């Protein structure tokens, strides 16, 4: 299947190549070797996660879902309070111990 030609340049916020990790690998921090390897491994995993489309899709979907849920929850609580019904589940309440 032939690929479509892009007539405009594609700008990315996060490079598909692990540029940041390459810079950090070249930098020699004052850490013992095992700690440095663990730290670099963690940074590689973090960078791969941040470059993954699934991570951003999941994060954005979660944020949108939480916003919709909170809006609906507040609306229902306000509508019920207009007719004199208060639901503790929909309201944050402090309990005394």
C-alpha cells in the first residue's frame, strides 16, 4: 500500500527518538554504577511511556471522563437540592470522629 505524501511539515512536541536519554547517558552523574544503571533504566522507561500514543490517549480520555462525571454529579446535586433532597454521596462532607 503506497504511503500518502505529506505536503506540510509535521511538528512533534515529543521527538520519536530518545534524545533526552542520549544526553543523560553521555552525562556522568556522581552515582555509583548500579544506581546509575537503575536511574537510566527508569528514565528510558519514562521516556518510552511519554512517547507512546496510548499513554496520551488514556490520560486525555481519563481527564475528559472525570470532567464530565464531576459536571453531571454537581448538576444532579444542585437539581436535587432545589427540591429539598440532599444526597451525601454526591456531596463531600466531613464526618466527626
